[in-house]
C-alpha cells in the first residue's frame, strides 16, 4: 500500500504541476477552442481576470507538494474541488477528456483514503 500511495501521489503531483506550469508560463501554445460550451466556459473564466490563473497556481503548488511529499493531506483537500470541477467540465462540456478526469478524481480519492488518519481530528464530532 505504501508503494502504491507514493506512486499515485507522485503521478498526480506531476500531472497537476505540469498542467499548472504549462498554462502559467506559456510553455506550449494553447490550441484554439472551437465555438461552443467549452469556449463559453473558458472565455468566462478568462474574463474574470483571476480565476483561471488562481486555479493553475493551486494546481502547480499542490502538485509540487504532492511530488515533494510535504503537506500531502492538505494538498489533497485543496485539490479535491479542482478535481471534481475537472470531472464535471469533461462530463458535461468536453467528454473527450473524461478518462483523464476520472483518473484524477480516483487518484485524489485514493490519496484521501491513504491519508485518512490525518483527517480524523477535523471530522470528529465534539
């Protein structure tokens, strides 16, 4: 279980860190998105002026935390809403990316399960 946890942690961390870095630092030219719901969604996030960059910064920082092994339970909690949003975006708007989105959510859930002892104090009823 320990080897699986480390493997999933590093792979999810690499995926998130690379995804954030590619967009933030313009490492790869972004393809033109055809007109439709996905274009409306991305244009709306870009129009906010901060939301898209905030999400990519969160992906980069949490990805680096997962890779290095520092603050993994916190990174998992922070990445969960991002992962669910990725899943819903691909489920309802761009189904071609659905397999990767499902893998991201499953990896995040696996890490949450692997680090479940860290969440016991905040989930305990008082």
